[in-house]
């Protein structure tokens, strides 16, 4: 499959301008990190007449899971996330209160655990390669689809994600960033916040050893 066969729509929204991604090949698609603004996401799905097979989360922070339940109800899609992030997800309403977000979070009652999944999720027309990248959260993942990589908050448009939130670990984050550095630099990087860039361009902005654990 050529890279042009996969379409990526970035759908930012919410208090923290978090990025949701709608990815599809033809009429078959998945949603990554629906943090909110569900009406906008659903309209885009309907405009493109898509069958959404799954909602896949890079991590379980409140600003990335806020739209999951409503989107599941509207599409019937399965929800997949790391089980290691379940405690963080369950604390979503406490964390959104601490971070001064007014929108109450509907927390998904069930999910399929990426930690016990195959390294590759197969969907009609494309596959999602799972890359474990803990550090921002214990169960962080990046997703590679052809020449695209979705980094969540592990790697942002201009900097690595923080390891200072609940569940974060600086040493794990450093290892995860180094793992991403072994991938082709021309991958199109789609972060959890900020604009799309080339992966190699982002990694040049800071030395990898600056992330080493003290």
C-alpha cells in the first residue's frame, strides 16, 4: 500500500487544543485520541461516509479520552488503550478539576488492552503498528501507519512531553524518545498537541542526552 492510500484528518479542540485524528483508507477508518468536540469529529466521519472500526488512545489522560464514550455510542467502535493507564483514566475528573477544565468526563467502563494485543492492529486497507513509549504515562503508545506516526504526548511539535504529571517517569520517557529516534526521520509526526512535522526535524531540536535520568 502506498502512503497516499491513507488519509489523515487532524481535528483539534478542547481547552488544551488537543489533537484528535481521523485516519482512513477509503471508507474504513479509526479515531485516535478523541478528547472532546465530538460533534465536530462525528460530522467529519459523516462527511466522509466512514465506517469507524476502533477508537485507539495513545494514553489515558483526561484531555485525550473525553470524547470516547459519546463517540462509541454514535459509531459502535471498540475502544483500545493500555491497561497500565487505566488508573489515570479513572482519575480523569479529578485531574480535569485540578487543571481547571470545566467539562465533566464520561469515563469508559471497558476497553481492550493494547498491552496484550498483537504488535500490529489490522484494519481493512491499513495496519497500525504499536510502539510502546512509556514515560509521559505508564502505558503510553505511539502508532505508526505507513509513513505516519502518531506520538500523543510522548513527543510534541517542539519538545518532548512532560514526565511530571501523575504516572510520569523521566527515565522511561528518555528511553521512549531514543526509541523514536531509531525510526526513519522522514515519518510525518502527528503529535497530541501542535502541528504536524517531520519526526527527524523535531528530534533535532533537542539533544537526546538532555532527557537522561538524573
